[in-house]
C-alpha cells in the first residue's frame, strides 16, 4: 500500500495566515510596552539622538538609529518598533525555514516570560539580541541579499555592544563554512577571526569618523570598582584624592557603580587617566586580590551567592521589574504581562540566572553534536557557542547580576533548542532552507 506524504505545516497553511499570526504577536508585544520603557541609560541615549551629538558612554550607533526611527514614529517609540519588528520578523523567517514545525511553537517562544519580560525596554542588550537573531536566521540562506543583511545585522549588533564582537565569531564561522565548504577548518577560523576584527574596526571607524563620537571612556566604572575593592581589602586608599573612609562608605552601599558615588568627592575629581594609572599599579602589585575579586564578582553576575559583600538576595529579574511593569504610564496589558512574568520568575528564579543559561548552552552544544546529522545542527551549535561566549565575555568586566546582560544567551539557547526539535533529522533530496 503506497504511503501518502503528509503536507508540511507551511504547505498546509497559506502564507497570509502565517503573516497574520506573527504580525498579531508583534502588535501584542507593542501594545504591552508602547511607546517603549526607558531607564536613565535609555534617556541619556535619547538625548544624544535628539541633539545629534554622541559620546561613547553609551553605544553611539544605537542613538543614531534611534534618531532615524524617531523621524517616523512619535515620542521615543521608534526604536521599540524597530526592535520588535526585527525580533518577530526573525522568528517568522525561522518558522518559514522549518515547515515541519507548527508556527505556534515560534509564537510561544517569543512569549516566554524570560524573553517577553524585557522585550519592550529600550536597552542595547535587547537590540543586540534581536539583530544577532536576525543575522543567525539568514546564515543558511544563500544569495547576495541575505548575505548583505547578515553583515548589516552583525555590524549593528557589535555597534550596540562591543563585546558582541566575540559572540558573533561562531556565526561568522558558519557563514563562511556554508559558502566555502572546500576550505579547511583552520583556514575558516582565521578568516572568521579576521572578519570579526573587521566588523569591530568598522564600527569604531563609523563612530569616530561619521558620528564624531566623543570619548568618555566608560571603562572607568569597572576600574573604579576594582580599585575600591582592592583598597578595602588592603585597608589603604589606592585611588588618589580619596580617603579610605570615603571608599568604605561607597563600598558599603554597593560593590558596583562606585564611580558615580565617588566622582565628585575626589580632589581633583576622578579622571580616566588617574584611574587607569592607579588601576595598572594596583593590579600589578596585588594580582591575586584582583583576580579573587573578579571571580567573585563574576560568580555573583552568574547568580551564584557567595559570602558578603557578594550576597545575592534576589534573582536578577528584580532589577528590571520596576522599570518594566510598574511605570507610571503602564496599561492593563502590561500589568497582566507583569503578573505573568513575575509569577514565573518567583516560582522558578533560576530561569533568570546566568549559570542556568551557561549550562543550557553547554547542553545545547552537546545535543547539536549528538544530532549532527540534523539539518539545523550547525546553526544550533553556532547559537550555543555564541551564547556561551557571550556569558564568558563578562568574566573580567561583570559588575552586577543584571538579567539583561545575558539576554542574548537566553534567546540563542531557546532558538537553538527549538531548531533541534525539528521533526526531520536529515536533509533529503530537494530539501532546502528559505
């Protein structure tokens, strides 16, 4: 008896139905957060966008894009609309690439509490994750148009957050591997590394030459935290112009963001040159104290409680909760969404910690290897490595356990897992993506 082939979901569902489903999800996302939630960092970037004058304290490219989108959308809603469209557009395209899966799974992925929760906050971490996702969806699509959009997305993602240059490395490797299959893996590694550096350099040139970005050196925040801790540990002030009592008062408030509390108290005020010189001397003199502090801070960043002052009393979702769901301009949909996110976060707080998603990325990589004959195994592996690298890139620069810092890792793991759940494990004749 002949076997009757089952039509794929994509074949069974008209394209317009597919579009309406994802368009409806995007509209719901916008309705919950419109016109976009802004925090002090966001407001600083919006001021730069409105004045068309940029500094490197926040990503200048993001502020520039915000300026462009706000010519179209009112208030500060432009970047919210752009981020939401990129996100749901990427999920829509992934769903079309995998016709054997119901689009409902991709719709549900976008509404998971740890993905939906900060999707409407205008942060560089959110935009970075969405542009990286769109770049990843285009990896298996051949053609000049797909390649062009991939590089634009990679450029924007690195422009949003510089450490993303490391996170895109696995995606770059897969990009070149798919298009130049005869190249050996060592050569692909070299080409990918060159491309990674080139993207980062292009962002720097764009910021300095096109946007005329002012240098404010935001790294002073991390260096000041390091010096404050080393001063407390050594019981002597290692920051010129500040007393040990001043450092202890700031440190007792919080181990991070000491720069903002101490900047105006120094005589003279803290400068990047003075802090850099003091930091280099302190790290060279007390390397083990420095490494101990960095490792403890990273453990705290990952959501692992240690002895005070690295105690973690609340999971990291508590940081953005007031900004996202208790704003003065909130609406009924946002209140309902807030109850949904907070309920899951309080019941399952580990879902909002870095260690869980680092573990998830390792498991996803192992699953990709185990199912290496799977049509999406390469992309799932690239996403898992990108998620892992993103989390590890904070080893020496983490300052607080903020969920937004590992938002890309969360999204990459979820999408990678969804791709491996595809019902067809092997490519068959005539099968292709796109």
